[in-house]
C-alpha cells in the first residue's frame, strides 16, 4: 500500500502571499474606487529588451526549418551559452570558473530548491533570518529540519542567523557549526549587500569547518558599490567550498521566460566524490535541458546591444529604488537596502508589527507591500517594498506613504 | 562537515548512450567515407509546425511591450492552457479530469523523475523490464531501491516485471505487492501498447492492493488501434489510483522547446491527504512555472490549424514506422511495436546479443540503433529503432539492413 512523504505535512501553510492577496482583494471589494498600487511581489514589469526579443524571434525561426531545428538540448546547457557566461560573468571579473562548471537550468528557484538533494540526509543547515523560504522548505520536504515550533516560528534542527539593523543585516558565524550555509547577497528580503572582505571571512570559515556555502547571487546586477562582490568566486578559496546560483530573472526580466544557472567548481569534493559529478547526474536524470529558444535569448543578454539595453532597464528599477529610499527617508522612516538590491527594507514606525503596518499602508495609502515577519521572526517590525513597479506607480506610492 | 548523498554512488554508470556515441565515432573515424544513419535516439527531426511557430512569434511580441508582458506564470500553469488540455485530452475522450488537476511542467522527464518525492521513503516500486531508466534511477537517488547486483543488473528492492515476446510485452501482476507501479504505454522501448481491458485490470489491481500507478503516456499521439486507450482515465476507478504524465515532445516536436504535464486526480488520498496537495506544494516550492511563450505555443497544439498540421507530422513519423516494420518483416526479422508507438523493437537474428547486433549493424549497414539490453536484462536479444529520422534516411537504413 503506497504511503506519502510525511515530511510535507510538517510544513506550515504558505500563508504570506495568499494572505496578502486576500487582504488586498477584500480591501478593493469594499473600496472599489481605490487605486491600489502593489510594491509587494518581486516580479518585474518592464518588457524584455529589444535585443532579447530579436534573439527570440530568430531562434523561433530556427525551429521552423529542419536544417536549423533543435531537439533535445544538452542536459547541462549549450556550450556556446556556458562559454559566454564563463567569459562574461567570471573571466572578466577575474574569477576562476570554467564553462564546464556551469549548469544551465530553468531558473534559480528550481536550483535552490533541488541542490539539497546531493547532500546527505543528516545535514544541518544554517540560514539567515529573515530568509527566502525555499531554502528551508526544500530541506524540510527532504526530512532534514526536525520539528516546527509554531510559536517561535523555528525548526528545531535549523541554525538561524538573525539579520537585523543591529548587525547591519550581516549575520555572525553561528555558535554551532553547520554543514550547509545558505547565503543570499544582495539579499532578499533585506536588500543588504556584503563586502568582499566580509564574504572572504565566510569562505574562510566554511573551508575551516568543512561546510559548503550555497551562494544565491540572483540580484548581483543591482550592485552599485565597487566594494561589493558580484560573485563568491571573487574570494580566495571559494572553489573548495562554494556553489553559486544565478538567475536571468532580475538582470534581464526573465521571470516569465525562465533561465538560471548554478556553478559547482570541480574542486569541491568529499571522500573523492565531486559535487560537480553528483549535480551532473541529477541534471541528467531529472532534467532535460532548458529550451533552445530561451538559451538563445540568454546569449543576447551578453551581446553589446543587450548589455546596453539591460543597463538602462536596471537603471530604471534603480531609479525606483532611489525614489523610495529618498522619499521615505525624508518622511522620517528608517530605510535599508535599496542601493545594491531592488528591495527596500524599512523599520515600521511607532513599534507597529509588520502586519499592522501592512493594514495601515493598505487602508491609508492604498499601497501593498510585504510584511517582514513573513520571512522569519527577525523580520518582525520590518517591511519590504520592491523597486519592480513602474516609475509612475512607484512615485505615487511614495507620495502617498509620505503623506500618511 | 558537509556530506554527500551516498545513494548517488550506488548508481551504475549511465553507459548506454555514451557507449553508442563512442562506438559510432570510432567507426566513423576509421571509415570516414561511411554515411552513418542514426535511428538510435528518441529525438524528433521535423521542425515545429507553422501554427506553433506563429504562436511563438506572437508570444514573443507580447513580451516586448509592458502592456502584454508576462512575468512569473502561475506555478501550476496558466488556466487557459490547463482548461484547453482538460477539454481536448480528457473531456473529449469522456475522461473525468478537471483543469485544476492538471499541473504544467517543463517536461515529462522532470515529472517522472520528481514524482517519487511525494511518497514515503520505504516504498517498493515495480517497473517493467526493459524500462526507461529514469523511473528506477530517481528512486535510487532517493535511497529506495536497496543494493545493485551488477551481474544480474537488478536492484534488490525493485520489483521487475519482465516484458518479452512470450507475454506480448505486457507484464503479469507481480508476485509481491508493490506500492508504486510505473507503467508506460505506448511503451518505450518496446513500442508495445495496452488494450483498455488489460489496463482496466491494472487499475482494478492497484485499487485492490492500495498501490498507485504512475502512467507515462508520452507517446499516446501515435496510437492507431481504437481498442488502445489514450489515457488511463478511460478506465473506471483510475481517479483513485492513477497519476498520468504527458509530454508535448513527441506529439508536437517539443523535445527542445520543453513542456509537459502531470494529472493528479483529487480523489487519490492517503489518511486524508491528497497527493494533489503534495504535488502542488512541490511545484510551489521547487518550480517557478513554465515559460509563457512555451505555454502559448502549446495552445497552438490544440488549435484547428495546429491539430491538422500535427496530424500530418505524426503521420510522417508513422510512415517511417511502416517503412521499418514492412522492410524488416520482409527481410525475415521478428519485429514488434511500431503500430501505436514511434519505436520498433526487433528480435536480433541468430541469437546475437543486443550489442553484437549493434556492432554488426554499424559495420555492415552503417546504421545506429539502441541495444535492448541497455534498457534492462529482459531487453537482451532485442534492439530498438526509432521512427524519428527523416523519411529518406529511414528508407535508406531499412534498405541497407535488409541487404545485410
């Protein structure tokens, strides 16, 4: 008689975005005249850049003729794309990463959810608090995190690393040694970045204790500060302890086009087994390559034309960041992030809880954001706004919040 | 200190297609004049149909303008696609499947590899022998299959159901009761199909013993025989025991475009937990939706224009089937499959092993196929040819084999 994976039942309901949705809809239905602006979800709004559109049309035309038709792509991605990434994202930044260490996938969410599979069952993970929920949930589903304490909002076997204004949103090394350390910089949800010096400390720490770092760099395109590394491989020794996950969602607007990649250096090994081989085996068994047309679109991201257009597109969202940062600061808010990341993390005024501020913002300013407590207990008393709206909506939202 | 998932190390090397590749390259390098034709790998060769190309171009244009741009798609797929599938693939065949029981994914390989995750660790799986390797390998990676006996080519905890000419390539119920039964019809690699009556027996058996059937129907578009069901939901009682996996790869040439779907009826539940909810949770945590442009392309598969063009495309491959079947029969071969499936399964002549026949075919006819033993011990003495080549190559390959 078949039985289910009971680890799934341990997961608390994923209430954050559904509660946001319900509350927004309820407000809108009782206030049909209200023009509600959402700076909540981290989805882009600008269209794909012209160079990418052109590449997509050309790739579609390739698929229309037997001579240029493309069937199954290589499981790990087309070599022309892997080489282009190696050159642009790594060689040009003096990072030692080769094309065959790059695994093309359908996105950073899949990779960050699936990567735990190649590790042993008894692994102890460490995550920042607040955190992107996929890191923890995917480990819970695999039976790794112990039991959930609903009141404390914590798993018994997860090591939490609080990130608050007090530590500048960069965690200290945990008291207990973890096996797997998830780091996301620039950070979702706090918008904080990490200096190369501080990231080097983490790499040294991981090498010292024999841990692996899963480094989610999905937002690197938003980095403004020259002290902030774009890749963990800018640090010495990262090749023996760090896996890096990248996305085309936020640098090129691929949230609905789907593409990402993961780097696993061949030097990371345990008992003579390379993590690189394990991940290759996973790709070969449970994945059948990313679409040809989407991989072609990614090539345009690295063309001269594409780079120029995307610089402008990211500039558009970064201008939104400044509008939010400047407007809220002027209105007396404590605001964080927003310089190297598309997220603005603000302290709720007057000791309001994150949800109290959500309700107030919705009813008094008709603006929707994301309560910080939804990302973990240390997010309580904070609130996330994103820069991915249109410029006009962003300006209007800030005007309303300031007036509130 | 991190540790690896040692279940991965139990997997024998995946030598089948790499050995085929190496042998083909070696032959070609010592015989540069030889015009080697491959009927080996199950990849399509015909371009995407004009209706699909048109839909892709239109969807790309949507992505070029803010008003029609599409960011994150719903995790489970766009409702317009799920409803279209429910209507065309199920309602029109009198199958009771609703749109919200359909989960859109990036392909049948991902789904058939990932589906085991929602089941308990101690599950006993049953597979046909020969078999598509993903069903077993994905369970091995999850630690389910016991130990591998290299000589016998069998896992200690897997229930094998031999499929040979003696039983018409349809297995008998196993002596031990499995928890999860993988069935693939029309079958890869044997090309066999199953009658509705016989499939009903399997559904009744699964319901009786409390097993779940994972029904891989990736090749249903090739069914010619009206007695052969296109979906397991044509059988009574399938809604309480069967998950169905479908692909756009072989009916619409999406091997390099990537799209598939899985159906989980809401009636399959254990201890009050619906498998539907577990799979939805997995999609929500480890997947971020299939590309908008690809989902739009799938809509064209169901348009009047698309249906007509794809009927012709499948007809093209089915003509290849007949060329192979007729030509080999006439040359004295015992051939199977090829009527309801794009695969032809032949008995090697003169008691040759599958690999002996491979070598002979390569050197004497310059044709590459797939040794049946690569799919499992009961495949020994058989050989797979696919109908996915061009008509000209297929005709020429058959001419050479017949002359051999």
